[in-house]
């Protein structure tokens, strides 16, 4: 009975200390071995692993270790996004907004950024604010744009802080010019 328990304990120890293909791929990626990372992540992505799908999409989007392919990157982002992967949702929104790999669609960008924002991706809130501020894929809604920017700014997102400062400096998006508030927002920016 003791040898079986000892073997089980050893197996548990090894399973908690040994990295899997996802982590091994991340290590290779950090070392600049993008093709090695691809080889480890591809079978996982094919099996439906959202993290692996997201990682492969980044490699394809950036042309790291593989030929750049925005369309395939978008499909992989969408595969992961449909499984609730927040960063994949954000990047799918970006791909739609930028028209990378597909015809530009602010409506689709909004859909994916809303999902990412609901999961706490602050950049998605900021981008949604941009859509509402300029009426891209949605009707212009200054109140919603400013609310989203404030939320993102309060969460530390620099671009949202900058947007709030500029809006107060110029009296844009339904705000009155307010140099004092503009200065307050400017002071929150990193140099």
C-alpha cells in the first residue's frame, strides 16, 4: 500500500511542477522562439483551447514566426472570444474596427468590445466611448461616451484620461469648457 501512495504523491508533485504545452509555449515565446511556441500551441488550439487560439491569433496578427495573416488571426480570435476569452473579445473588436482580415464593421467591433468591457477590459470601455462619441456603428451618445471614458480613466487607462482632459479643454461632447477640470485630468497622466 505504501509504494502506491508514494507513487501517487510523486505523480501529484510532478503534475503541479511540470509545465504543460501552453506554459512551455509561453516560455518559448518569451525567448523569441515563435515557431516553437506555434508548434506547442497549434494542437491545443485545434482541440478548442481558447488561450492557445488567442496566442496563435497574436502570432498571425503580428507575423511572429509565421506569415502574417489577419484573416486567420481574426477567425482564431473569434473562436476564443466565443468561449468568453476577454482579450480575444477585445482583439476581435479591434480587428473589426480596423478592417483587418475583414471588411470594417463598427457594429461588430461594438459587440465584441461590449463583451470584453463586461469582463473588465478597460481599453474596451475606452474604445466603446470612442464609438459613441463619434457615432461609429451607433448613434452619437455623448453621455454614454463620457461615462465610459470616466470609468476607463478612473481604472487608470491613459487614453481615457487624455480624452477627458481634451474634452474639458475644448468643450467637446456636450461638456462646457472647464480649464480647471482639464488640468485635473492632465495631472493624472504619466509623463
